[in-house]
C-alpha cells in the first residue's frame, strides 16, 4: 500500500470512529445529562436574524433559563428536533441565547436542541488533499517522502524586524536559505510564533507570497496579530482584534461586494413576502413541482381539487421566486469576485489547515507555507496547505502533546516528527525560554531537552511574591511546591474516569489562599488528567480548570496540578509528553498535589520527586 493510500485509509477510519462516537453519545446519553456535561443546550426557540457572507443563514436560539455550556464560538453543532438535524457553526453565545450560522435554511426553529458535533468537512478536505498529493510528482513531494535530500542556498539577512536571540536568528536564516523544507523545534516559551512572524516578513521582503497556517484558530490568530495579512476563516472563530484583517471585513471595500449588498438589501422585503406566500400555499401544493404549477397555469387548469385561480396565484409566486433565485445567483457571483480580488492581492494569507481546502483558496498558489504548531496537526491535515506551496517550513515541538486521535493511532506520529527523524540536517532548536522560572523549567529541560534549554535572565528568578508582595501559608517566594496527599481515587458509576475528593479539597484550599493573597483568578489555572476530577474541581473553585489538552500552548502565572491517582496504577499519567506540557504552563509558581507513594511507582515520576526534593519543594 502506498504512503498516501495508507493515510487516506487512516483518515477514513478516524472519521468513522469520531462520527460513531459522537452520534452514539448523542443517542445513548439522556439529553439532560448531555446538557449537564455542557455538550447540549435544550428547549430552545429560534428566529432568522440575517444573511452572512457567502449567503449563509444566521439564526439566534434563546430560552428564559440561563445557558451554561462547554460549547464555544466556532464549534460545529447539530440543531435537531426528533429525527431531523442540521449542522451549523456557533457565532455567538450570550447568557440566554446562542447564535448559529448555517449553509441551509432551517425548517425547524421551535423547541429544538443544539449538540456539540464532529466537523466532517475536515476529513473530506484531508482526503482530497492526499489524493491530490499522490498524483503530484514535484520535487517537494519527493523530499517530504524522504526520496530526495533537501537543498539550501546561502543568503545573508541584513536586517531583522524583531529583536531576536542568536538561535532565533539562525532559525530564520536557515528557513530562508532552505529550498524545500525546514523544521524549527521550539520548546515551551521559546518564541515559536515570533520566529514564524519574522520568517514571513523576510519572505515578503524578498517578493515571496506566503501562506501561514496552524491547526487551530487560536494559533493562526497569534501569527495574524504579528503580520500584515488577510485572515481567512469563519468570522465566528476569529479573534475580535483581527476583524480589520478578516476576509469578511476586507471585502466590504470592494465595489463588487458593495453592489452585491445593495442588491440583497433591495430584495429583502420581496424575499420575506414571497416566503410568507409560499408558506400560505403549502397546503395546496400537494406534491406539485414549480414546473407543474407553471404548466397548469398556462393551460388555465386546476388539479387534485386545487382551483384554477389558486393555481394562477401560486404560479405568480413561483415566477417571482425564480427571479429572486436568479438574483441570489448574481449576488453570489459578485461576492465570489470580490473575495477573489482580496485574496489574489494578498502577500500573506493566514488560515487554519482545514480552511486552506475551502473554495476561497482552491485556485491560489504560494511560494512558501509556514505551518505553526505543526506537532498538533496530523500529517493529512498538513498536506492541505502544502499542496498549495513550493516550500514548507514546519514549526513545533514533538516533545509536547501529539494531535488528538480517537481511533487511527498511527496518525499521532506527525509530519514534523517523521521529518526530524528522516532528515537530520533540516532542523534547529530554539534554546532560550522566556516563560517560566528556571526551577519550574528544570525537570523538563533535563528530561526532554537534554539540558539545552537556557532560561532568559528576565524570567530566571521570577516568583509570585514579585507581584503580590505577600507571604502566607503558601510561600510565594518559592516557584515549585509539591504537596503530598494520600487520598483515595474513586470512579462514578458507568464512568471510565477518576476523581479524588481529598485532592479536590486541597485544590480548593490552595486557590482560596492564593485569592486571599490578592492573586487574580485569571492568573490561576488548574490542570488535572481526568474529566471527572475537572468536573469536581469546577464545582469548588472560581478559576479555569481543564485537562492538560485545554492548556496546550497556553500559560498562567500560577498552575495547580492535581494528579488524582492514589492506587496501584497511573494509567495515562505515564505519558511523557502529557507531563511535559503539564509542568511547563506556569510562569511564577507550580503547585503539584499528588500521592508521592503512588507516583513513585513510575520511574519518570520517581525522578521528578527526586528533583523536587533537591529543590526542597516537597511538603
């Protein structure tokens, strides 16, 4: 089986598993339980609000009861009632309402439910990209498959746009010199996105057109904030600060778009009137098509008990509807023209990997694609933007979490990881971190980065005391604290997850003490490996609580970790990459809560506890 055929097979396997998992949960889990878990919103009534770009429909669903949910802006959802369901994307969530954008008009608006769902477009675009790549025999593809060696062309950079350290400058230089591919390994806090932005600016200076991508909208936004670009994507998923760079905003100044909007506004009332009349005649249609209605009217005939006069009235409305449909076709054509103008003139385009497969970008070509957070993207995802460019720069950290995969576990090995093993001479590691106190960084540096990571002097000795100027039971002058708790791990009935009541109480106590010291709640994050522990802690504290996946790529002044396990095994706590991410989110203080005896059954945790004993961090 060829390389690409195997990847296509894995994508199909993953798609099947994700859809089955989500639909099974929607069907098997009582609606109220899903709502309690934050995965559904019940008893909603909706109304049409407006048309969005690309002729999308915007609906607002509301209810009297406050909406408390884990569904977020940008999520793909199912709007359903009984056995009928429609997909949409969340564009806004308020206390008592949720706004959805859909590609189709919704016939169900009363007493509906909204469920978090799978984004199937992602899988479709990955398969299309792999099929396209399998037929392309260009040099870049042979390099990416390890059949040809990468080439470099020497160059000098006279001016850097950003104040960079030596390893960052070398990374930028090598990326510019690379003819085919280059990989930048960026451990936590080393300024991966800053380097990505500098590379993009250097490319533009050389007259090159750049496509900048990442797996998540947040990561794309982080790049877009640092460069002059057109940001493409669903408006609901883009940071509000970037509205001016957003495609939807940029097209507003194009004459074709202005014309499309004025035409749309001029027919709005006609559309509303025609829809009302079509609704009024619904009971008379009795399965008749538009063509049949027009034919009967021309013949001055009635049929199936429908009077001739009614047929004629219906035919008049059908004719108006046909004209309106033609007008909408013209509107869509004008919008497409405006969109093409904006994108074609852009030197830098920023979008998620999946969005690169959209109709907006189908005919576009770029000199360079820069993929940030490449170790969070599966290989099939990376091929979507790679098909559109002559050169690839991947930026990531294969020592942190791999992509989240449900079934096809082979997809956890990313393109970045594969290439760093295949081509030894095409990567560089950024070696100065600007995030955390040196002691917080110590274990990860030793275990995962061969002690090559240097802590910048600006953060080397930073502690919580610097910002609160107080000491209490918690020593704010210490950056690392391990609290030994010999609690009991428990399971809820029917759950595969764990929770630990004693650790919940300790977390609650620690958070209370920190808040009393004047630490802002936004500065504190709680990481715990199990969903049931997340749920229990959320009931007890007013700060952000997630599994480690929710904190990848993020940071807080203070991170509290609850390890939960207090029995014979450690389960997936033994995953090195999960531990690395967990330990490297804190800037000034890392507080770990766990059963020392249980954790020390594992060699890695034994080493961790030993390291903290040296730092006198154990309590």
